[in-house]
C-alpha cells in the first residue's frame, strides 16, 4: 500500500456514518470496506422526490447492486429506461452503462446500494457528496471527471464520450487538472 493509499485508508467511512445534504438526501454506511476486507461497501441511500439525474456512467471494475426498500427507482441500463419497486433488486455488472435516480414528484426513494469490490468507493462517494453539498458543482465538471478517470482505483467512464477517447484525454489532461487544483479526493470531505 502506498503512502497516499495509507493516508486515505485512515479516513475511510465508518459504520452508521450518515452524510446528509440540504435537500434531505442521505447516505448511511451500513458495511464498510474495512469491515468486509475490501470485498464490498454497502450504503443506505434516501433520495428525495425529483432528485437530479446525473450523466450515465460505467464502473470498470465494480458491480453495483440496488435493493429497493421504499419508493420507486428509475434507472437507465444500457440505454433502456426501467423502474424497480419495493422488494426488487437490480444488478449492474462492471462495464455496463447506467444511471439511477428518483423521478417521483412526491415519494422519497430508499434503497441499499452495494459496491463490490470496494476499492476507493468510500472516499470517492464522500468527495462527490461533499462537492454537491458544498455547492461546488462547478468542480463536478470535465476536469474533475478526467482526474477521477485517471487516478481512481475503481475508475468510472462517463456515457457522454467514447471510452478510448476518454482514456486518451484523461492521460493527457488529468495531470493538468491536478495542477489546476483538482484532486481525486478532497480532505475536507473525508
């Protein structure tokens, strides 16, 4: 484990840690990477009605499982829009283009999301959530995506650009983004 990985390991999530944003959306860590030996991270997510939809993405090294506890999940998987209701489970294998959100105008969505293996999902989600919460959406832009693509252990591709082009551009531009102050994680959110 590198010095950088050791530093981030020390600030990983802890069981029952809850992240909450101003809209009432929450993430609660149910099982952490430390507890599972890195096999998976499990979080409980509550998304308020009309939670914003983000770009579709591909997790290159991780499988995502979504178990619906209440409400209705709208998801896009390989270009097909579907929904899942209470008691249903959606499995998104690594390499599948997808997105998920709460499209309901009135009902919150509660689900359990499991990411396997954990890799650096915990500091990533804490950073992503922190940037959103702090109103730093400007940092959730092309430059930030390039840093995440190049430097995350569990890299994420974005559905708005061909994979080879993303990888090439990330190799070229992520170091420049780093010089501009973009990081894969920001310590104030960890």
